[in-house]
C-alpha cells in the first residue's frame, strides 16, 4: 500500500520539506520500562506512538499561535475572487463578515489536530543517569538502540530546546513555508528539557481506532541495553529475545562505577 496515495501535491511538498529536515545520528535510543509491553515491542517488533496528551510535558504541541483577523479577511477575499469567482464587492462583503465565530472554529480545528497527533521519541544518549531514572524504570528497564538507516527512524528530527519569545503568526507561516510549523510546534520543547538530547518523529493525525503501534524492520534493532538494576527474570526474557533475533543485536549490561558516579557498559 502506498502511504502517500491520495495526498495533494502541496501536501506532498510539505511532507518532502519535513523529511528533508531529518538529521538522525547512526543509532537512536529509546528507554523502556520493565513491562510486558516492552517485551511485545521487541518480539513483534513494533514501536508505540505516544499521544501528545500522554506525554509528561504539559506544553507538548502548545506553542503559542496567533491568527490575525485582518490577514484572514484579506486572504479569504483573494481566495473568493480567484478560486470562487466572486466579484470584488461580494468578496469584500463576505470577508468583512468573518469574525470571532470563524476564529474560534479555526482554534477548535487546531486543537483537534493537536489531540490527534502522536510522537515517537528517542535520544542521542543511552548512558544518561537521568534518562534511565525517568524513562528506564529507575534503571530496572532497558534501552533499545535503533539503526537510523531503517524507516521510520531515518526521518527523525533533532528537537530544538527554546522557550517561546512570542506567538507564531499562523497565516504568515502557512504562506511562507507550512513545514516551519513543525519547527515551532512538534519539534520544539522548553529549554529545561535540553538534557534529553531528543530526536522525534511526529505522527498524525491518528485515527481514533488506530492501535498506535507501528511495525518496524527487525534489523532496525541494533542493540539492547539492560538497566543496572534490572531484575533477573526480566533480564532473562530480554536476553533470550535478543539472542533469538536473526541479526543478533548487541546486548549490553549497564553497571555502576561508584567511584565516579557514572554508568558502565559490559557486552554480553
């Protein structure tokens, strides 16, 4: 099945610009909890797409956007004349009738698009004590390294960490380059999160009945790191799974150097 079938030329051009901004390193890492879901992701193999409202940052996809009413009226007047073939007087009258009701409609559509969006998040750093603590189940989980020569990881974009300095003009951005919205909205986080060194793949809008599970090539699993505090039973399951994969990913046991407060690596 062609995933791009039915897309308009302008939409394909925007998609191409976003793909052109992809800049992943050779391997991206995802910290996972010690759970049956983690085992299933490796066994299938597949990736879970997290909804933006399920993320731990309440500011996800909430970059301030503004819609200028006069610009909206001007744009509609031009569209009405060129595309709807209205005469200038009627187009002007229709444009002037646009007001708060239409602005609220646009805001509702933006919010609906936001809530239907999802993310696949990964990081550059598989040895971060903070990341293991936050996302690796307090070092009891694992960290999976994915080779970015494979889809979808080849489309990952580095996150920019910058707090907003003011609202983004939605209409100006759409007229100039719609792909810049991802720079402001989906691939930006607050400066406090810079320690994550995150790369992400924005996905959406996602249908309500979608499983939010995305199949991936088994060969994309390049390595599996075991947390320093992983329990023996979970470790055994993960090691057996990893060694059962045809391409044999590296399996690395993380440990603790108590002299330097740093994590160590031992290849199993």
